[in-house]
C-alpha cells in the first residue's frame, strides 16, 4: 500500500451539473486519519463525496488535481478494496424488493443489485463471506428479507455490510443516521465505533455534531463550497465557528467525548 494521502485535492474547481460547487478547493486527508466533514445542507458535502467516489471530476487546469491514494484514475472495483462508501443516495437506488443478501453481494460487483447475468459472477466463497458479515452486523436473519420489509436501520446495516465485503481500510459514511430513530441511531453509531476499534479508518460526512464519535479528532467545516475551518476537534468545534458555518445562534456542549449543539437563549 502506498503511503500517499487517502484524499489529496489541490486547487480543484468542481461542478455538479451546471453549478460550480467548489472553486480552487484544497484538502488533504492522510491514510489512517479519522476525519469528519461537517456542514449544513448545500455546503458541498455530497459533491465532495461524489468526487472522492470518482462520480465527479474536477475541471482540467494546470496545478489542479484530485488524487485518491496517490492516483487520479481508478478502476472502480479496485478502489472498493481500499475505500468503502455507505450513503443514503446509494440506499435510495436499490429496488425495495431486493433481498438483503443481494444488497450485500452487489458490493463484490460495485453494482446496484445482482440481477440477471450478474448472478453467476458470485462465487460460493463470496456468498459465505457476505453471510458472515451480515451475521456480525446483526442482520444474518435478513438474508432473504426484502428491503421494503426491513426497518431503515436494518437497510443501513445491509449497505454497511455491502461496503465491508472487500475489507477496505477506510469507510466513508454519508449522513449515517439519516432517517433512523433514536434507538437505531445509537445502535448504528455503536457499530461504527466498533469498526474503528477493529482498525478501520472512518471518514464521516454529516451535518450533525452528535454523529461524530470521540475517536474522530480531525474536523473539516464546510459552508457554501468553502472550508471554514480545518483542524482538531477542540480547535474547530467552537460556538463561533459553528455559528458562521450554520448561520444560526447556538450553544455548544461536550459530553463524554461527544459534542452537542442546542439553541441559544434569547
């Protein structure tokens, strides 16, 4: 494995459709460096995620690049062995009648589902691995259960299992608790913490402070396509920075390694 940065973006101008989201963006995240990319809706988080995932590319210009593990071009299947991505956008692309095991197995093919001719490309060893991962995540009994019958939390764990089939070094999690109730949120966040304890590097993309586990200390604040602040959690997560990032008055509390924001009193 190269010792190049996990993510190396230099002077990148990135469009999503006709909208210029980033202009001259520079950002570097090293391998084995847990980080959280935090910002409100519309700040550029999804565009940044799609850029890392090689769904979007920057404008070609001298002295500008987006490199993942030192490379500007990747075969998507090869990249998945290094980086696994779990996103709400990906979850929404699955048909609601897709069984849980097919969701997980599709990770081997970097596809959405494994319908038709793709089915024959799954080996017995891959199926066995998928079932073991599902069991470890508490969804082993849902192999034949369709997504429409599962809770949102169970669906999200299927997507997490899909990302884990390649045993990637890094997991990038996009809004991990979106749509989950309190119990499912706590369960999912606890599983993320266990993954960090097992050696997985986590890059979290979120707009919620309470999703950031104590193990993540690097925080990147985004607002309207610009980096507002970048550094350690204690230095970046201040009331001043968060007021500027979210455009609201707020107060900040720290409890057991977690940061919580709440409305400021009038």
